[in-house]
C-alpha cells in the first residue's frame, strides 16, 4: 500500500512538472508544419495600457474562438531602430496554414463581439497609431538544444527577437551558418535558443532567444562576439571553393533587434 501511495505521488509530481514546462516552452511542443505569425502593434501615445487591457480581457479569448493559437505576448524594453518601445506590443500566434489564417482573421474581424469590444475600447480615442505589422513565418530545422533545467517553472524571461533581412539570396547561407554552429555558439554563452523561422516570403531569417535579464544578455553577447571571428574563419574554410575564382561578396543585410518582456496575460513566459 505504501509503495502504491508513493507511486501515485511520483506520477502526480511528474505530470505537474511536465505541465509547468509546457507553460514555459509552448513553442517546443508545437508541430513543425504550423504557420507562425509575429505581429507588431504601435499604440498611440498613452494608449498601450488600453491595448493591453483589450487583449487581456477580450482579444485572446476571441482569437481562440476563431482558431488562432496564442503563444507569446510582450511589451518592448528596447525596440528596433526608430521605434518607441513605450508604445509597442509584439506577439506571436500560430495557425494551421495560410488559408486557415486568412479565414480566421476574416472571421475575427467580422465577429459582432469583437466589433463591439473595439468600439467600446476606443470611446476615449483610437488605440492604434496605424495598421499592425504582420509577418508569417515557417519553422526551420535548426535544433534549439534548450536545457529546460536552466529555467525554473513560472519564471519570466527576457526575450530577444531578432530579424535578419537577408533577402531571398542571403537566406540559405544564413540558415546554413546557424546549422553549422552559430546556434550552438549562442547556447555555449548562456543564451536559450527558443525558435528559428524564415519569413514565408523568404525575405528574412527570424529567431527568438531568451535570457535571465538584460545584464546577462550583455555578458552572453560579449562572450559570443569574442569567439565569432574564429567561428566564421573555421566555417568559411569548410565551405566549397566557388567556381570561377574569388567568392562573391555576401548580400547586404539589415537587422531588427527587440528586447521583450512577457505581459501578465502571455501564455509563454
């Protein structure tokens, strides 16, 4: 009887731990063939609280009603160049595919409940400064190598969302470099590599990192860059010689970097 009681306690403990990890790493359990979508909202000055209230109290439930999977919601600690972090909300949702996404957004916008929520929430003025930015993304086959033991259940992390505007010509080479060791170099220096994507239109490479806090992030990047030159020399030495002489210069690339803090209503923290 005592052994049976112990076994039941052990099973409950294992189930509880697994549920906790699912809350921390919701993306890790999703199917690779899902279509992801990152959306960036710019609120009018002073309206970010109203936007968060609308999402917390209404929008997430309406997304679920129309088959949109809620994953991460963040306010912005540090925005990309030219952005005002105080007015930004960034989030990631998932869909079955593009056709399903289009149908879900159409149904959401046509929903009388949403229309009433939107009307009431903007009685004191428009919340958004303009249309949201939307980028559809496909998962990439780059191992995340996450060590779930590094993060205690329920502990909110500082996230870093990076978008490399590679263009179609530069995307394949960037993916190959990350597969060839760059992602592992992040992990070596204490960064959690949460997910890797390419934009659906193949214009950019997007990935999500997590850190304990901003100071830890700075230390991790310092360690990374101290080794990056040597990594690139080794990586380039292993590439096949280009036909016809010297290699072409790599395509010019811009980047967008945002440091993000989970909202209180975000499923993923």
